[in-house]
């Protein structure tokens, strides 16, 4: 907010409210502390059920949610949890300590909000208690806040997968120059990295001069490799986001993608061989060279596309960065090396 607005807010806030404002501002931007609310129902285990219901009835209008209640001691240490349903069906003279659950899923104020979202999704929670390092209850995060986090994270991943710098501004609200600035950085990086493919083509210029027909199939090989790599990377990035795979599974993932690539590669290579031979009317050696390259390109793309996001995650890099544009650039270079190497060997003896 503008400084003058902040000043007015603080001037018109009570001492307690100012302390709370400063407390929330001290938490890292993507932490649980910055996301939590302090509007929760806290009870004592010595309370009777009917006393707890009276307390809830009195404080309900000021609370974020009353469906989950938290039991704390005199020092606000979290001791138990119970639902409004537990209170309603319990006997009025029962003590809270007798019906509360002591197995509590909770998080720390400095935990990342993505980890919080995973906990809420995993255990189907309506609210998650947030504690400090001494396990004192300081706030809760409700499921509606988690939905906002999930939406923000998904939007950020989509932007990164399309080689865009993430932004919180709506499309129609953002300025032309701001959008261009966010797009041009990655486009420059990818453009400069694509110069490697130019160097590779130049180094095999002699081969191309002997068999000019090889040039015609370069776009098809590069496009197919990029598409194959994008398929694998998209699936793995999504699996990483859902915690379905991790670094320990990398060998299993690569073995699976290898088998998939063999089936896909053989099918595409066979169809391509027939097409080049019968429709394009090129010689069998050229058709065989292009088709064999296509097979190895698909195999390479699938393995690269599946392994890079997992390695990125292990190196604490957002796996979404290892998406279509970057993987396509890598696969393009590898496919050209394979293509010209095979062409030099096969067509030399043809």
C-alpha cells in the first residue's frame, strides 16, 4: 500500500491490532504465517461441553470458522482438536479433554504455503492449525485460502511452462510494455540457445551439400522431438506437483518412458519410412536414415523430457522451468547430431 495509507491505518488501529499487523508482516511472503488468520475457536481441556458451546455461541460472529475447535493450555500450546459435531453429540457434562483428539495435523508459521496446500489436500482438512517453534497455536489456514494458493501456484506453473515470467496481474489489466518485458527475457534465452542448432547444421554442411534432400526433413524431426519431449515433461511435472513421483523414482520413470518411446518411435518411424518411400519418392537409404533418426529422436526426447523436471526438483529449481520450450531446444540439438551422424555413416556406404 502507499505509505500515507499505511500511516492512516496504523494511526487508527488499536495497540493490539498494530502488534498483529507487524506480526503478519514479519513472516516471509510465501509462508504459512503470512496466509493464516487468528480468528479461530480455542478451548481448554478442563471445560465442560456445555461451557464450550456457550463460548462458541458468543464468539462465533468474529471467527473465520467454528466447525473445528482447538484445545490449548495456559501457554497456548496446542494439545488437541475436535469438531463442532463432536461437541454436539457429546454429553453436556463431559470434559473437553475426554473427547478431544490428540493426533493433530499442524504446520509451522515458516512452512511454505505449497506444503500447507499439500497437507490440506492429503488429509481433506477444512482448516489447518499453525504453530510457532514452541508448538503454541498462533493461527489457522482455512480451505478457501488454500484454494487461492493452489490457483496461484497452477497459474505460475502455466506461465513458466510457456516460458513466461509469472505475474499476478490480470491479462486485460496489464500494460503492453510490462507484458513484453516479461516475455522477452525467456525468448532471448531460448533464441540464443537455439544458435547451437545453427552451429550443428554448419558443422555438417558438407553432408548437406552432398544430399540436399536431408534438409527437407529437419523441421519434421525437430518438431516431432519437441512434441515427444513436451508430452513426457508435462506428465512428470504434473506428477511432481501431486507428489506422485520423486527423485527416488527417476530410474523407474526413465525405464518406463524408454519402453513407451520404443513403441511410439517404431510406429512413427515405420509410417514415416513408408511415407518418404512411396509419397515423397526418395530413395530407400534416405527414407531409412530419416526414419532411424526419428526413432532415436523420440527415444531421446522422452527420456530427457521425463528426467529433467525430476532433476530440477532435486536441485531446488521449479520443474515447470524444464517445460516445452527448454526441452525442445535441448532435443533439437541432440536430434540434429543424431541425424547428421547417421546420414554420414549410412549414405556414405549407400
